C-alpha cells in the first residue's frame, strides 16, 4: 500500500480484490461481502501488527517493510452469493500462472469463510 490510503470510489461495494507486490507482481486474492474499504483497513492493520493470517504475505511485508504493496479491486459482484465462487476463479487463475506468483495456498476458500 504505497500511499497507505484507500484509492477507490466504490468502497462500499463487494467482490474480489488483490494485494499485489510491485514490481514483482506476486498477488494475494481475497473477497469481501462487506466493503472493500473495511477489508483494506483490516489487511493493513494485521500486516502492520505482524498478525496477518497468510504467513507468506506477512513474511514478504516484513522483508520489504510494507513498501510497494498495492490493493486493487479485481471484480465487483452483483450478488453476494457469487463472491466466493469468483474468488476461487481468480485464485485458480493465478495458481495456473505459477504458485510462485500467488500468496494463496488453497484453491478454494473454506466453506463459510468470508474474507
């Protein structure tokens, strides 16, 4: 989060997002049914406090001192019920490009889990 500011107008919409390292292009894919802004702030807080649930992303954050990370909305969803399936599709897309560019370790979000 280079500027550590939330850069979007559609902050209360829901869908799929990514946290990307720049210029490496390694990504963490997540989703929200609440709001992108709240999710952005939660990730930022967890990473700064060294307690992010994804240990690979946390390790990269620690190594770079949080520099050159970007939060992007990947897809807006019309229905909240579609969000996890769309997240899975994006995780699969990046895993097919190579596990070395994806921080996600699982191909499918756990049932009932809401990012």
